């Protein structure tokens, strides 16, 4: 069944079609949210609220753009207008983060059997937290343009701006992240002393990594390390893999269908 048919049947109250339609964008919305918000818990909450908005506004979709583009616009509006998250309330800046990477409050050596797993968790944790140093407009532009590789005309539609303005925001965000990583990150620039495996103990001491309760690697489709573009800004972020949410939206769908909110 094609997308147009799914939407029509969903609006007619067909639950199976609506589930299929929502499942086609759920993971994309979650991956966008977790990169924007950093926190898995916040991202799952945001994804649920965004999906509700998609369902309750489905009758307003006029097919002037692709359905996924329309959902990205709803997601972007929601994320941009959220109240400050806990990590944003800390007013993290690139200077603050650079100093943090030079601080070790636990031994650098970690040689237990799960070292490789925790190193990947540390890398993902660090690069996602790095995005929090960008303001929201540049962060969403970087996620859309550099990580999701969305073209500037589509990114402009999603963010409600011009193509040239969207490109400028992507370029500025890439420059800010690139300069920071070039000066601090040992993955991006091997000349830098910082290494993810040297920060495992410090990460656990600070509570950023929890053995047995990993926030990223336990719910991720792992990438092929041989394909990792170690010195590519886009490659480092794209090769996080695809984050998987355990969110179950079926009960909410049932309530929305019963209330006929999708037909309003």
C-alpha cells in the first residue's frame, strides 16, 4: 500500500494503516530528537508528543511536500519551542566543553572486557553532547543538513526559512563543530591527545556512562567500523548508527482513533 492510500485509510479510521504510517516515520523522528536533545528519556517523551501532533493534524496534510518532510517540520517546530532541557540549563559552551575534556577525575586506564563497548558509548555520548554547544537553530540545521543530508531547499521548507539562510546556518554549525573537534577531538584529529577510551572511568564517575544501562549502544544498530570516516565531520556523526526507541505508541493510537481526533 502506498503512502497516499495509507493516509486516506488512516483518516477513515483504519488503525492498521495508521500504525503502518506512524511506524514509517517513528524511528526517524526519534533519531532527530535524540540528536537534538541528547537525553534518551527526553527524546522518547518528545517523540511521543510529536507523533501525537502528526496524528491529530493528519487531515491538514495536503501532499504539497513529501509526508516525511511534513513530519520533520512538525518535529522541528516542536523541538525548537521546547522549554530548556537540563543540559541546556547548564549553558554549556565550546570553551566549557574544551576544558571539560582536559579534566580527568578518575584513572585513564580501563582494561575490563567491556572496554570496546564502553569506548563506543563514550564516543557517541561525547559527540552528541557536543551538539548542545550549538544554539537551537544551528543545531537543527546541522542535524538536518549534515547528519540527515537533507537538501537545502527541503531543509528550508522544514525550518521555514530561505534556502540560502538554511545553507548559511549549516555552514556556520559545521564550522563551529569542525573547529572544536579539530582542536580537541582525537578521533577527528589524531594529533589531539583526547581519546574516548581514556575518558571511560571519568565518564562513569560523572554518571555519563552507566555500565549495564548504556543510553546509546544498548539501543543502537551498530555501524561497520571499517566504514567509519575517522577524519570526516559528517562521517563521525552518521556512523553513530541508527538509534532505536522502545517507545510503544499503540495505546495512544487507539485513544486517538476512538476520539476521532485524526479526522478533525
